[in-house]
C-alpha cells in the first residue's frame, strides 16, 4: 500500500511537470515582442467645404467619428486610402487625400514631417504629413536610422505658400515603447465671416501654441494633448483625436 501511494505521488508530480512544459510561461524582459505589423499605414484625409475655401486634415479618427481614417499598423502595406464620408458639409478632397505605407523595420526613427501651407487670398490653411510623390505639397515623412531635424516640405503651389512657423518634424524613437501615440489637434478661426481650419500632428517647436502630444510610449494614449491656440485660432476638441498604434 505504501508503494502504491508513492507511485501515485510520483505520477501526479510528473503530470504537473509536463503541464508546465505545455503552458506558456510569463513574459520576461528578454522575451521578444510579437510585431502587430511591420507597416504603419498613414492615411491622410483632407476635407473641404463647397460653401467656402476651407481645408482641414485628419490622420486619426476625429472624436465624432465622421472624419475617420484608416491609419493603423499592419503586416501588409495599404494601397488605397480610407477616409470617412464627412458630415455632409465637409467631404474628402481627393488630390490631397492619400496613404503612405511606412516600413517600421527600416530604421530606428519614424521621422514624422508636418507641412502647413497658407493662402492669404483664400484665408485658408492646408496641412500635409505624407509623401505625395515629391509634389508641391509633399511632406518628407520616413523611417530611418537617422533622426531628421528639419522638415522636408514642398514649396506649395498657386495661392498656397509654406508656413515655416507651423511646419516641423519629430523624430519618434521606435525603440522607446510599444505604442506610437499619433495625435491630431484641429483649430478654427471664424471671425469676420471667414472659416479656416488647420491641423497639427507634431509639436511645433517654433510655435508652441499649437503643440500636440504625439510620442512613442509603453502606455496607450486615450485623449489628445493639444495646445490652446493663439487667441485667434481656437481648439476644436470634436475634430481632434488620438490613436495608439501598437507595434506588438
């Protein structure tokens, strides 16, 4: 009887050890993270109104959900843009609505370029953040082992000229955390019968009044961190937003 008891205890211990071999153990600091996707598909959706000349840009979904975008991390590069239908007053403006697929495995830094243009005649701003084939309104957003320090922007065209004060670049160190917290802050000026929206995606070092909280972190952001504007342009919380893009 004693021998049978010992056998039963030995069999129970062996079964427990086998179970430990089957079940995954806890993650350690040295465990490699599984990538959610090697590509950051950055969708730039530019909306306009038929009533007045007024463009604004979204790269992440607005809080009201009507100006959504397809920006996400994925194992495959997107070939076509994905933009919301707007609200009936503002609809996508196709020449500037586009997508750029960025290979996150190509370097340490996501160099996010923001190019803001202004037309004095139209009293209107336009923001771009992606490469548009090297065109007049193209932004130099890229992935590289070298951090960019100066924005690379097209010169503009026609009535729209580049505004260096509002244009900038932020080198996001992809090794600094799990999430690329991409934020957009949309501002509006409506005095004197004018309607003018404009968007910032990176903190503007030259003009901190229109800053954003775009960064890489191990914590996913749930709300945008936006500057208060300059007294003429006021923040529009409904059109602003943030998206935590997981790399793992």
